[in-house]
């Protein structure tokens, strides 16, 4: 803590900054915290034994501390459905439902732990665990050699953050604040756009490489090498981004809060559970997430077959909507309150993190476990990504917002979703089709 | 000069002293940048020589040869010629020629600036703008002469890329780190003009590529159409470049004046008098150009041999190595100005150079090829055009808000690294490219 105090003094912003810095909170956290509710401890206080009471209070705080806790029963149901061999689509649907509150809870727990670790470690932890669900799903899909699912779900996550979350937030925010001027700090958005553009370059090069090359045999190995090198570069830039965000240009990323005192959403300042309690819960949650993710990944094809929806649509559209539900709600709530900086921090920060951290990490993990995953998403996916990034960057150019911007982003998402909905190619034929395209183009 | 004064008055520039001084040399940001690697040579040694003629000649020589910090690289030039004459390993000739080109590029810029002292601002500015990328132009024309069209395309493409991403990226990065506490601002109007030109250049490169992809059936017919389109586009690009020169040197000069509030102690920019005469500068310039031409010929002639013996693809050498060497002096200058938080000059160097290559050197090569009867079109391949498009777009985004910080520099540098990695693994043999080109150019 001592090392951060001079820094705060230097910036001459002691009073307001200190409070928030202590938790190492990012916009991302603030967003999901808006779904929380105060649990009342009156129930617990009647329990006689001290240890049990503590334990129960802890449980209550963690399990019931969110408005999404109505979805928790889906978790045991999913496990039961798996054990008793129900229909596989059911397992899929229940697991997806169960993942929604877990994603929010992980964010809550990392924030609790951040209370004890100081701002820098806390910020780092928050930044890393912010998209833990996506990362776990990706790694489990990787171990089952479903590279297409990994790519689709990560791509979908970026798209949903950029277009859906941002679009609905700007739209709702614009409608709710029709008469007011909606301003945000465009510097922060610019940094995120730049990182997204770098990530886009890393996806574009292998694709162009494949189209420019002669045959599959000649380009496969260089593409793989290029993808791995690009992944390392992306991790370097993510590291630089963390230094930039948490150290040298912190003031740019501080969500400016002049919140009314009556606003109970972010009013919780003391940690509600202990460090080890938080840590144990985090490990437990992660294990449950891993279990559910495995169900999801394992049953995705069956669900696709029985519902008649293509795997690409499920991975690109459905998975990310569920995974981002908590952040999504938070982003909209902050947009309603005309706090666009936090909304942008959530949507763009999350997209950036997936693009320059989770994606390259997946490639590296695949490299370690000996799977040949490259950064060559296909033409349709890369094209959609490129357009989404460029349109988002243009939208955020002037530092103001109105509902029309939100509407356009939202409609872009709908068009892309429609495109993947009608794109009914089976999973195992995706590669064959690519080959065909390539042959005709060379 | 009379018209110059009039112009100053018209624009209501009160500070005609400051402006006039800089204007009379027709200096551009690029010149300022390379002047940083110069050093004062002391005439003490020379003054002892008896004959006046000889003394003047020696002073002249010293000024030209030793006036740069890069002069330690001059010995590479005779070595390269020796290596060629005694037929050493061809990769050695290549490496020595590359090293020798580095100080020459800076010296040409110095000499044009000297000449500009005598010719007045407009002609001087024109001369500076044209000779600023003389090395690239000469290399390109020699490669064209030897029918190595892919080397021409690769090296010009690499030059634009290195200016946009590497020079700009390192400048912003170093500048950002050196001025962490200060705010770094630049004038975005100047960079916008350059970005517009680059986008126009991109369109001219994109259309032939799209044309080729769109026409699947009759490749021979498409090839002649593409050639026609390329030549028309080139003429149009040259027109745009002339308009740009007019804009930069006549009508909107104040936009491009590097704002200098240089402290008096800064001895780098304090040279105000020409140090050599007009005719000797002219002769030196001609001599330098001939040496550059000679070394360029060596470089172009030995590039495949170097590629084979080092195991690095020709595309990587032309796209990455050649431009780094050719731009070394400007690069250093640009970084130094960024350190001093004078981002306008850094941007002027990087973007101005990139715009000049894409709007002047590239179309000029096509026109020269046309005159020589070589079928060179503007169809760079997919990978190159895509990378170029991306670089231009990301640079444009970076420079949108008129401020800078080190993260922007890092992102640009890493983009360059990724593209370099891409060309490093891009090991398509040269003969394949040549046949692919032949196929399209058979008509």
C-alpha cells in the first residue's frame, strides 16, 4: 500500500481516488455489482453455535447475494440430468442457465479478495478473472479437441461485448437521457479500440496468408508458426496494457464517480467475507464452472442437432449472451444513470481482454498440450469481427452518444446473428468447405 | 524573395523573422529530422594546408564526408566495391552495400538542403520533397531495370510500412515514456492531409487487386485491363502529389511549418549559413547519386543470393530489412524529436515520407516501367495490400485525437512485429512468385 500512496499524492486527487483505489476495482466489477442485493442476516443470527452461524452467514452472502440466485437451482439439476442420463439438450440448457449466476459470483469473489491484496494485485486479479468463464469454457473445449467451438465462442464473446452489450447500453441510455447530453471520455475508448485493431491484424494475417498461398500443405505450418508468434505478441501487448491501465495512466481508467450517497449499489465498502473464505469459495466456484463448462462443451452438438440450430449459431450467439448476462445488465443500468464511462469500460474492456488475452492464451495452451490451434478464424467470422471493431471505433470517435448509435450497433449484431443462423454448415464440414473456397480462389 | 515577403504579409504572420529564416531554406520536417545526426566538423585540421584550392577542396570534403555521425559506415562503400571486384561471397556484397547506403541517404538530404539555400524556398522545398526518398527511388528503378518487379513492389511497400508503423511507433513509444508526466499534443490537421493521401494511394492499390479477384475467367484479358488501370491510376496519383506539393509549399504552408521554439542552446538547428557552395554541392550530389546507384545495383543484384545463403525469404529482406536501412537516419531523428516532445516534426517525418512514397515513388515507378516497356502494375498481392490497408487504418485511428501516449507507440510497433513475423514465415520461393506474375502479365 505504501508505494501507491505517493503516486496518489502526486496526482493531487487524494480524497476521491483513495477510496476506490483500495479495492482495485475496475469498471467491470462495478458493473456486475449492480446486480447484487443486500442479504439480511436476521435469519442467521438465530442459529446458536458460533462457527455454524459464521459459516451460514458466509453461505448466505455468497449464494443469495445476487439477484441472479434464482438460477442457482439449475446447477444441481444439470448435474442430476447428467447423472441420470436425461436428454442431452436438457443438460446443455441447464448448464448454460447455471453458468449465468456463477460468472457474476466469481467477479464478486475476486473483488472481495481484492480488498485484502491491495490495489495493484487486486486490479490484476480482477482483470484476469473478469472473463474466467470464457477462459474455462475455451480450455475445456480445447482439451476435447473442439477447436471450432473455442474459436466460435471467443469470437462470439467479442462480438457480443462490442455490439450487443454496447449497443443496448447506448440505446437504453440514449432513450433514458433524451434531453441530457451524454458524454464520455474517449481516450479510454481509443486505447481499447487500438488493442482490438491489433488483435484484428493478428486474425487477418493468417487468413490472408492462407488465401495468398498455394496449397494447404504449404501454408499450414507457417500459419501455425505465425499464429503462435502473434499470440506471444498479443500477450506482450496485454501486459503493457495492464501496466498502462494499473500503473502509469491509472487516472484515465478511473471511473469518475460522483455518486449520490443514496445509491446503495456501490455503497458496500467493507469486505463481507474473509480472505480465506473468499479464496475457498473461488476455488469451489471455479470447479463448478469447470464441471458445467464440460457439460456445455460435451453436449453442444447434441443440442444443435435436436434443436435444429447450427453449432456456430449456438457458440457465437447463445453462449456469449449467457456468459455475459451479468455484465450486460450492469452496463445497461449504468447507461441508464448516464455513466457512460463505466458502461464503455465494461463492454470494451471485456472485449479487449478476450481479444488480446483469452484468445492468445488459448493458442498457447493448445501449443502446450500439443493441439494445432491457429488464429485463422474463417472469412465470415474475421470479416464480421473486422466490421464490428471498425464500426465501434467510429461510433466512439466524438465522445458523445445518442440512442441512434446504440440502435445501429444493435442492428449490426442482429444482422450478424442472422447470418450465422442461416449458415447451417455442419461442424465437421467447415474445414472441407474452407478448402473448397481456397481452391477456387487460387 | 519578394513574393515570399508578400505571402508572409498576406497570412498575417507577424513573426516574419522566425518564419522567414526557416522558409528561406525550404526545410521540411524530414530535413530537420535527418539534420539531427549531423555533427559540427572542425576546420582546424584543414587550415594548415598551404594551397588555397586544395584547402578549400579539403574543407569541402571534410564537411561532406565527416559531417555526419553515420560517417563510420562510409568505409563499407569501398569495401563493397572491392568485394564486388574480387568476387567475394555475394551475401557479403549485399550486406556491405546495405551498410554503405545508410550514410549516403542522410548525405543526399544534407546536400539538397545546401542547394536549397541558393535556390529560394519554393524550388528548395520541391527539391527536398523530391530527393527525400531518393534512395528508395533509385533502388526501385534499378530493380525495375533488372526486371525484378516483385523486389520493387516489396521494397516500396516495406518502406511505407516501416514509416507508418516502425518509425512512428518507436517515436510515439519513446516520446511517451520520456514525457510520461507531460501531455503530448500534436497538430492533427497535418497528419490528416497525409492520411487522406495514403488512403487515396491505398484505393489505387486495392482496385487492381479486387479487379483480379473479381475476374475469374479470362485472366489474359484481365491482365491488360489491370495494366491499363494501373497506369491511369499512377498518372492520377502523380497529379495528386503535385497538388499536395502545391498545398504544402504554397497555399497552406503554415500548416506544415514545424513549430519550433527551439532553445538557443540547441546547437543542432543553429546552422544557418550554407557550408558549401552551390556548384560543389551540385557536383557532390551527382557523385553521391552515382554511388547510390552503384550500391543499389549491387543490392538488387545480390538479394537472391543473400536470401539463399541466409535462409531468409526475399520478401522478408525487401519488406523489412531494406527499408530499415534506408530509413535509419530519419528514424533516429524522428525518435530524437519525439524525446523532446516535438511530435509535429516526428509525425511530419514519418507520415510525410510514407505519403511521398505511396503517391510519388510508386506511380513514378509504374510510369518509368511503362517507358521502359516493362509491364508493372499496381497489383501488390493480397497479403501486402491487406497489411498496408490495415496499417493505414490503424495509424489513422491512432492519430485521431491529437494526443499521444506510449501505449499507442507500443501497439504500432507490435503491429509491425506481427507483420514482420508474417513475412518471415512467408517462404514462398521467388520463382513461384515470378511465374505467378508472368501468368498475369503474359499479355
